[in-house]
C-alpha cells in the first residue's frame, strides 16, 4: 500500500474496491485532514485568547547603589504591588453662616412658635398679606432694613416659589442656602 502512490494505476484514476470513492482521495485521508483542520483552528483560537488575557508582570524598579543618583530629567517609575492609592480628596467647603442679616444673605424662618410668618406686600402690618411662610423656610434678603410700626422689616424672596414680600426681622435668622 505504501508504494501505491508510485503506481501508474493510482494516477490514472483506476480504483480498487473500497479504496477510492468516485475518484476522490481515500476516506482516511479526508477524515484525517478534517480532524487536523479542526485541531488547528481550535489551537489558533486558544492561543489568541491566551494572548488576549495574558497578564504581563509589572516592571520593577532597581534600587541604585548608595551614593548614586539618577539624572534630574529622567523620572523614576515606582511600582507598588498590592497597594491601591486613592486620589487625594478635595476638602468640602462648608459655607459659613453669616453673623447678621444683610442684603444677599439667606435667612431661615425661626421662632414663630408654630404660627409661621406673614409675608406682606410692604414693610408694615397694614400691607396686604401675600402668603404665610412656614417655619424653617429659606428666604433670600433683597432689601432692607426698614423700620416701621415698631418692627425692623426685610424684603425677601421665597426661594421655593420666587414670591417677593416683606417680613419682620424678629423671626429670621441667617443661614446658608
């Protein structure tokens, strides 16, 4: 069988029973080539995945002998294994509460004893009440102070709905927005 390939009958297309099938290579060869092709494809795919997920060892820094220094213009890379370094935290700035009520300052309704605060159209109890502002509400000071009818009044804007009115200073305390 080893010398079958040197035989002229082989190349002339003559076939023996069971050895050739319709002028093609022997079945054993076809099966062998198919198996080898599958192994080759699986091997290439496996190598590609290994190369893709291969971890490379980190570079290490070499300590210099005592008394030697590196050149000034060459930065020295430092690798620390197993230690995570978080970025420096930025301090959170907490705005300071102003000492007194002034234009541009925010104030909070306080000390009404649960009666809330009247928001009036002008600096006097004789002006129309625009609304009642709840205890704890934050307002922005727009104008003032104005003394009228025995009270100190400030023109304020309710930051929750934008309504502008006047209120007595006795029930206001400086706060942060």
